[in-house]
C-alpha cells in the first residue's frame, strides 16, 4: 500500500468532514430536509468505507454506529430533537479526532470514546446486525488484499533515485551518511549520475548538479527506507520503486474505489464514473454530490429493464455532465510560492524596461510602448491567476471554530451558538493556518468572559442562548475578521483595578476607554477569579496579540456595556503584487496602496484650518478632515515644518473615518512587488513592506492606518469630536 493513496484518502476525509459539519449546522438551524440529511449520511458512509479499505478498525467501528443512527434519522425512525443534534455534533467532533489519530498517530481518549459509543447505542435497536465490513465494487466482487505483514520477511529489491537540492547542503546534511544508513538495511549498490553537470564556466555557486541511483536488497519494509530520508524531506528529490509496486497500486485503488462505491476505470485516462441507480422518492433532482453510489440503499423495487432504458435522455445526460463536480488538482504550496515569486520578478522586470524606455532619447517609441503595455496586461492576468490559486476561502477554518464554541460552552455550563458570515472571503493559505490559534483564544474568551450565564441573561431580558458572530470581509486592501458577542461587555472599572493590583499600570494613570480595553493584551492579565481549563493564567489574549503581530496585522477591541464586545483582527492582504501610488516624502520615494486612497487633490491656504496647537484640518466640500503629515509621522522632518504640502491623499480608515495624508508630490500609479521586512528590520511603525522600483531603488510601502493613528492632528480632531458629542448629548 503506497502512502500516496492513503494520503489521498485522508484529504478526501477532510472534505467529507467539512461537508458533514456544514450539514449538521444546517440541521441545527432548522433545515432538516431529506437532501441535507442524506448529505451528512453520505459523508459518514464514505469515511467508513474508505477506512475499511485501509484496515482502520477503530474508525470503521465508530463510523458504523454514527451511520446507523443517521440511517434511522433519514428513514424517519428517529426525530432530530435538541438532545440528538448535540450528540451528533459530539460524534462528528470525535470522528474528526479519529481521522487525525489514524493519519498522524496518537492515542484516542478511550473514556470519551466509550461514552459516545454508549450514547449512540441508546438510539440503535438491539437487534441491529453486528458490523461485518466487506468492501465490494459495483457490478463485480472484490476482495481486498490483506494488509497484515507477511509472517516471514522476504527480501525485496528497491530502486532509489536521490537528487539533493542545494537547500540540503545548506543545512549540513551529507549524502554519504544517508548511504551508510541504507547499507545497514541490506545490500546496497551506488551509481553516480553526473549527466546534469555543466561545464566549469557554467557552474553556479551553491547549486546541486549530482544525482545518485541506488539499488537496495533488503528484507526491511519500505517504511524503514523512507525513515532514512525523513530528515531531508523537502530538501531533495526522492523516488523509491520496487517490483510489484504497480500491482499494489492497482489493488489499493481498487479497494478505495470499492469502498466509495465506484466502478473501476476502463483505462488509465478516464476516471471511473458512478453507475446510475434509482434515487429515493424524497429527492427527484439530486445534487452533484449524490453521484456516488451507496451500497446501503432504501429497499425499493427496481424498475423493469424497458422502463430503465427509457429514463436516461440526452438532456439528462448533458445536465449531469454540466452539473458534475469540477476536476481539481492538488499542488504543493512550495510550487505555488515559486510561481508567485516568479510573477513578482516579472513585474520588476517590466518596471525596469519601462524606466529604460522612458530614459531613451529616441524620437518615436510608440510601438515599443504599445508592446510594453501589452506586456503589462499579460503580467497582470498572470498575477491574478496565481493569486487565485493561493487564496483560499475561510470556510474550513470557520467550521473548525464551531467545535471550539461547543466545547467551551460545555465546559462553562453556558449556551452559546456560533453564527458565521463571509465564509467565502478568500485569504492566503498560510495565513488561514496561522489564524486558527488566535481565533481559538478569542472565541474561548468570548464564551468564558463575554457571554453571561443563562440565569443572568434571562434577568437582563436576553435570550438564554448567547450568540457569537464570526465574520470575515475585505476592507480597503486588508482582511478584517471580527468576533462579536452579545454578552455583558467589558467591565472597565474591574479591568483597571486588576491592572493596578497586578502592578501593570500605576494607580494614578489616566486612561481612555480604548486604552483600558487594550490592557487585556498585557502578559499575565486575567479577569478570571479561578484557574480553569479555559482561562485564568493570563496568556490567552497575549498570545492573540503576538500571533496577529507576527502576521503583520493588529487586533482591536470595542465594547458596549450590556451589549457585548467586538474583537477585530486586521491583516494585510499577502499579495505578491499590488497597485500603488508612487509619491515623494521629504526627498524619499514611497508607495501608498491604491486601495486605501479615496481621492487626491492639491490644497491651498484657504482649505487649511488650524485646530488647537498641533492640529490642522483640510476643508473638503463643506466637511473637515484632519491632515496627517507623512514626513513628520515617519520622523523624516520636524512636525512643525511650516512649508505647505504639495498634494493631499484622502484615505479612509478601517472604522470609516477619513484623513488627508500630506505628501510632497505624486509621480505615477504602477504595480509594485511586495517584499516583507519582517526578517530584515521587523515591525516599522507606518511602514508595512518594501518594494523595488524600475530604477533599482528600494521604496517603502506605507501603512496609512498606522500613520493616521500616530498623527497628532487626528488625535486632536478625534478628541474634539468626542467632546462635542458629549456636550451635545
């Protein structure tokens, strides 16, 4: 059994688990139609079938009980009440844990496993047949090859092709030691392949040109050979083959197809299509997912051969083809990264060409400029295509968070439900994975500290079940993820006193509401009276802030006493290429993201108004916006510099406020390649990244949000508005 087939099975399991969670969430919301119920049943049934083909007995046994209960649900023998729905959610979570243990190894919580088995058994008839799983193909009998190892070890010959990458040598690994470890397993022969070795003048420093072809005769299993190369995984190109691999691959695919109810393929190119079966009466127009054949069907009389021949029509076949699942291709993330980096270099190359053509003294360069514009459009299309590959919707992450809320609610004795909005918002794949931990802490905090107890909510006139909204959206070139609860809100008096008692702030400190709220992110801060499994040690929100900062983002808190709190995570779009406005600031060339700019204008003295000692306002069509001197905010010149700015960039912040960024001049608008500064100089206030311009110079990419936040004019203007609103109220 090859690892690739098993990996494919686990990838399919992830998709099936997501579909199952989505179906259960729809059922909880009241959507209990036949299609939704059947979709959940098919997911559990498919996981059980695939697990049986690979000999995962624990997973098969639990999935069988889960499937049996759900089979009674879809046949209307059981009613989906609140108790059963919550049990199904717990069973779904445990099924996910079993899949993870089967894939990554580890021990299952046997006590919890037994409790769920007993709970499911209460809904199963006593005369239910004991599980005897025998994978069968459609239309033909199939008996999977035994997965147990042979009683007596037999020698086998393995052909190994090994090509180390240059990254392998950078880490200090030597091929000699790998070959020595292989020789300990059996008889090893080594042959050097220097066919890719170029001439001396064509050699590049640090590149790896040599490969080795090895033949190993051993009685050890393939896993022992793979273990030798475990520490250089991803640092080399490795291929291991042996006699009988092709037959084993075919047997594995046949077992997997049989478990999922698929017919064998007629050839190597065409994918096996499922056979048509009469659909249940409850659904006349099955969705594309229903295309897979189910072994366990509701007993119905089969149609006569003549009747069955009349049913398929040309229109139905065409509609089935058009509505079938779209083919997908799984690609390693490293390959996508290399493609995105290549697109970035393409954009830089275009900028350099454009700069050189502009500096030419040629009288007529219109043809060249036309071709260059076509080059630019092509590069943009390629950039949009590769970013669409890298971007992934946040739906799988949000579905995982539903389990966090359920477990936190059970641990605290509270009732809370998670509502997700904007699940289709696309975020970089790597960002999604790193968001799981901070979102987990925020959601646990919302359940533990935000949502009140059922008694307190009833006394306040609220629904006993608290609501937590998890939303995602794109805002002005950033990704905004919010966690909003309808709890009691932050007790700022209590937070301030705890901070004083812990010595985090002096007793006479004067803090506004926002500064008090941000005390939650201080290390060691906690409002919990007792230490529990969820909170009390003061590390959760500190972890959130550090994790978000590591992604180049920031987290904000807003709270209304009695109405709840909102935690906002703002992340920059991790795009390789973006559109920017190239500007001059105190003799330096900088770039402002075009998505943050509302409009540009040249100001005059009549439009400038003073506000207090430090603030200045720009009058725009009867309204006033604060002016933020970019050079002063970055420390490039004194903030008291009296020379009027040449150009103002009107930008909009995340909360909807507007501000005018004062710069010296605007050069042009162009595509720029984003280069991160995290590994060079860390977090720089007012600067989000850097880029390389067409003339080879490095320009900073500004962060308008942080510049506005640090501006004295914006602070004075905000204070003045708060005071005016307070007087008016």
